[in-house]
């Protein structure tokens, strides 16, 4: 059962991250359309706002499932030295992704509000 939960949590984590990227793209495209056609700006604003908030929900899902992945982490699969490198690389990856998620969400915010 634990293996299935680990796989499901990882899938949801990655899927929510992909959905978040999609919300950033949709908000960008809607914003670009609103700039091209100012008469549509008022009609597109609720859509941009909805996608912004959907993106925030996706981030929450990524964080919560990420915490779940932490508790189901399988350590020492590749040997002790490789695991130390793997952990450092995971930390670096998550710092980079935290910056990307923060920047993308701020960019969405500037396009919506």
C-alpha cells in the first residue's frame, strides 16, 4: 500500500506543477489578447482572475503532496555517497523551483491585478 501511495502522491505532485505552468501560460495569453483588443479587457479579467486562483490552488497541492513525498522518501537506494549527492541536488532543485514558482506567480499577479 505504501508504494501505491508514494506513486500516487508523486503523480499528483507533478501533475499539479504542470497545471500551474498551464495557468501561467493561459493568464499570459489572455493578458496579451486583452492588450491587443482593449474592448475585451473587461470580459477577460474574470477569466484571468480565475486562472490566477486556480494556479494558487495548484501551488498548494504541490506543497502538500511534496510534504507527503518527504514522508515516503526511500533513502539509500544508490549507496551512501550517491544518496548524499542526490539529497544535495534535490535541495538545489527545490530552491530553483521555489524561485521559479514565486516569480511565475508574481508575474501572473502583475498581469491580473
